[in-house]
């Protein structure tokens, strides 16, 4: 069989992926086997492949391919998330570029544009995952806005509402003024920013005196409705009950007392703006203060902003501070570093805003999910993330599930009157009319009298159902698929969505099915660059994932990513790792080419050294397989890869193939060839989860295979017992051979020149391995002796001493001359070190570490001199 001299990853990948797809190897239907299910963390529908996706999906593919080989009914469900905020922002931008304002469109018109966008760009990432080798059951691909998925979301909303767990409330929320929607607390990223602290003074009514406050947001004074001090603060006791004048607005506001105020912070007096701060709102409710909202939904100022109406908040901050200074109300402005909340999606600075929103009560729902992780019913890997999980879940707040967007599942609430409570929750307009008539006691209500809630549900409210809804377990709780595939086996995701998604799925699992949604959660690290920076477009440090696949091949990239991807630890990505991965793939290809290139002579018996090599590698393979099974059981995926890598690179290619390789242009015996091909095939089984393409190519090339014999759906190697005595013996043999190679290299003895090997105290190495040593070292004979050999190079392996006579192999006189020069240099260096150490002043005053380094230099020099002198004596 003619094989290409160079492995062609592009052609191979296309060939075998198409083959797997055509033969439905990734498709799963319930049967008598045990299921092994993974649901993909659904990427944004408009997303493209990046390094995080590649890492996450490679790990999932490793697990699912191994499960397939282990005989499980492996089912990997792919899909995408509609990503409300991110997708709507992209559609709005596209419309803006076309001169269209979203606000000029009806809801139906906007949604048509959103669906057009999704149809054009959605699912690109799934096609890109195929290039990585992802073996998903593509026939099961789901989208969170699919009809059945949306119906599941609406049903869960209605059920939770009817249980009293969902409510509508007027609350202070996190407002994203760019996306013009609320965000949950978990979607707000807090970051330190440089700003200013403005010290302002408010005149006390009827007095020439002032009270001073400090604020980072001078623009919000336009919404002030009180000044608050601590009741025990003697500085302000006389002021409580009086009023002060708000600068610029000239509005009278009361001075109130509340224990919330920290007397030691700032001036001890706080401005209270109930519409724009969570804590101020609480104080406002306690003291029945007026609430003045000064912002529009885009964070420009409204009519309460007076002459600043229509201007952006940050523009106003600069202008109002100048006005306050000109009017004499600004005492001072100082630099100040403080934490600012920003939107995870748009990076806009968040505004606290009072708004009618929908909430899900979380405290009781969270309890079974806390218990599940505490008792390892759901196991987090690595366990270090448990503390983060518990911190969130044990301090959980009600979940704001409404979003002021159009793209998403519209909340199924219908308003029939003007009152805040004049609504019903229903699956359809007809049902809403029926419920509204009953609730309002008005049988004359018609469909046109009702209006549906404009808000949509938070994207996470659809994805928290993912492991259930992809198997239609919400609409049909007892269908065959949900009962077969659920709970799923493993979830692979990033720790950044541990609460957003993972915790909420656990909550949903126990609430909807009284069962965990998955057994284990494997939390990957973040992919960073060599400088430990998070990869991002703005830094320009994120490589193009598709270009990496093009340059290094999918197998090479998969190996490169996983070589350093320990669970939960960030990955310092270095493109050299992909080059190393590509090199490993080529190593496997060249090993296969070497084997395939050997001619067979059926008349040949198997040489002793080949039999020993085969027996050793079989034991070594079984030993490593046990280690690998242990690594897999502990989800140490990078350790699995490294162990397998070393087995194939070092043991198979570096030792076994060299042991059995026939002499140049000589044939091989049929038994050795058959046995080494069987071992090669076991190697391919072992590596298939990591390098699916090269392994399938080699597997299909070692023998003519039927479709049902493809490696993709074959079996995991069974292994067997390891001969520990043989492994220990071979370790000694390898050390002896390595010593021969070292001498050859140091003495520049060509491998074609045969040498002799003589050994003192060789009784702990069985003579049956002599032929193996002779083959691997090109040694004419191995002889056991009683005394040292003159004119020979020597080396030690444990208690054995080995000699290689050099006469005829090297120029003894030239070698002695070289060693003499080396000895002279070593002694000269030693004199310098000892002179320094004999200097009492140096030893007494130098740091202990410096003295220790010098003493080590002395010891190393003495050892080197001893070695050189021994080599010289051996040559004389």
C-alpha cells in the first residue's frame, strides 16, 4: 500500500468527518445500552469559534468519543442560545447602519429583522465545531427559540407563577442604558475605575451656614430628596428636622437621621437620592421621601434635569461640577478610585433604576441545589469551586427575569385594566380573555381589550431548562427520551457561568423533576496568553481559531490545547503547543509509515529481542491503561493526554519500533509484524478521543474495514495484567542502552561501528536480554568481568559498572589531550571558588544563600574532577 510521505490533515479531516456523518455514527436513539449524555453549553447563535469554545468542546468530544468506545449509548446534544441582549444589539446596529430606528418599527417588523439576522449568521459556530471534530448528534440540534423550546419556557413560567414563585414588583434594578434593559445582579461586572470625589455644600435654610457632603456623582443632586446623618452624631443633632437648599435646583429637602449612616465616613452626612441608589431607596422608604428619577432610559437627563435635559450623564457630570464651582458650592474635587458596575454584554456603566419588573423567588428553590452540591450528588470538578457556588447560592436574591427587549420569549402576562394588579398569566390570548373576565368580573371583555406584557424573559430563563427541554421533558415529562437520557452525565463549562447557568440548571432540575440535571460539572479554566492576559479582540491577543485549525490540523490543535488544560486552571495558550501537537500527529503517521514499509519474510522466526520488546510494550501498555483509567475517573484530562502521549512517543516510537526494526533493507518476520500492528491499533483506540482524524486514518489503513468496524464506533482497549518483573528488568535494560548511546555521543563513535560491552556485577540483569542490548547498542558481545578495563569508557547503572573498550574506536592520545585540558579548566575554577570560601571576611559577611551557592560550586567541581580523572585512568 502506497502511503503519502507527509500527513495531509485537511484531506483526512474532510474525508473522515463526512464518512462519520454519512454513516450516522454520532446519532443516538434510546436502546438497551446505558446512556452517556452531554448537553453542549449553547453558544450565542451569532457567535463565532474562539479559543474558549475550542477548549470546552474538545474536552466534551474527548469524553463523548471515549464513552462511545466504552460501549455507552453516547449522546451529545448541540444547539445555540438566542442571546437576547447580544443579538438584539447586533440587529439594532445593523438597522442603524441602514438608517432604520428600532423604535420606528412594530414588534413584528423588528422580530422579522432579528430572524433574518439569525437565519444569515446563526449556526455558523456549529459548522465551525465540525471542523474541530465535534461528534455531536447534529440531528438533535436545538435553538432556545425553537417552537417547542419556547413553549417549554412559557409553561415553566406559568407553573412557577401559579405556585406563587413568580411575582411582579416595583424594585430597583440594574439598568443597562445602552441595551435599554434590566440585568440580573450576576450580569453586572464590577471594576475599579479612576474618578473624582466632589465635596459639595448645601445651605441650611434660614441660616448662613452650610452642611457639606461628598459624592462621586454630582449630577444626581438634581434628584436629591434629603440629607441624612446618624442619630448619635453630635455634630448634626441640631440640624435634624431642619431643611437645606439643594444647589442649582433650589429645592428644600429635610435633614433626617438614620443609623445606616457611617459617622466616620466622609463628612458623616449623606445626600439621599432614592431613585438612583439601592441604599438611598431603602432610607427613602423608611422616611417616606419623595422619589425623583432624573434619567431617561438611555441615561440622558429628563425634564427633572432642568437645563441639562437631553444631555448624557457623563457630559452633565463635567458641566454641573463646573457650574457648582462657579456658584461657590464646590468645596473641592479630589482623585478617587472606586468600583463601577458595568454591563457584561455592552460594557455600559449600569444605572440603578426603579422599575416594574418580574422576579422569581429563589431562596426556597435554592435549597435542594445547595444540598446536591454539598453532598456531591452533583460533583463540581475541581472542588475548589464549591465555595464560590455556596457563596452565591446561600446569599441568593430573587432573580429579575424580565428584560426590556423584543428578541426572546415574551412574558405571557395580559393586562385588562390600568391597575398594577390588573393582569392574568395565560398560555394564549383566548385563555387570557377567559381568566380576565373571571378576575375582573366582566364578561364583556374582548381580546382587543387586553394587551400582552412587552418584556421578554431573561435568556438564562430559557437556558436553565436546557438539559430537560432538549429532550422535551417540560412539555412531556414522562416521554421515552427524557427518561432514558436524563439525568445527563457530564457538563463541561467555564466557571464564569457557574451561577448564571450551572446553579440555575441544578435548581430547575430539582424543581421540575426532583432530580439532578447532571452527575458532574467539569469546570475549565480561561484561555489566556503567555503574559496571563485574558484573550480579547481589543488586546489583539486572541488567535483566529479557524486559522489555527488550517495551519496545525484539528488533531494538532486539540492536542496543543489539552496539553496544559488542567481542570479549573487557566491555560496559558502558546501557539508552540499546537506545533507540538502537529508534530505528535506526524510522529504517529511516520511510525505507521515505517511499519507499513517493512517487507515480510514468512520463513523468518521471531528474534528473541523482538519477542522481548513486544512482551515489554504489552505490559507497559496495560500499566499505562490502568493509569489512564484512573486519570479519567478523576477527570484529569490533560494527564490522560500526557500519559498517552509519552506512551506512544517514547515507549512505542522511541523504543519498541527501534527494538523490532529489521536491519537496513532486510525483511521482518510475520509474527512481529502482526503483533506490532495489533499494538498500534490499541494505541489508536487510546488516542482516538484526542486525535480522532489521524487515528481513524491509520486504523482504516492497517486493514480493510467494514463500516461497522470503523474506529469511531469500535471498542476501548481491554488491557490485561502487567508483568512487573519484566517492566523492572526492562527499565534496567533501557538505562544500560542509554549509557551506551551517551558514550557513543560523547566519544563520537558512529553507530555503524560495533563495540564491545563489559560489565562488573551484572548478575542482577538476566543474560537473556543481551541480544536486546546488542541490537539496540550495536554491541558485538556482552561480557561479565571481575576487574576494571584499561583504555575503556565507563559508566554506572545502579550497582553495575559498564566498560566500552575504546581502542580502535577513538584516537586515545587526542582524547587524553582533550581530557587533560578539561581537567586543567576544572581545577582552575575550583581554586577560584576555594579561595573565595577560605576568605573569612567573605564567608562572615556574605548572605547565607550566596555562601551556599559557592559551596555547591565547590562540590560540583570536585565531582567533575573525579569523573575526568577516572576517564583518563581508564584510557591509560
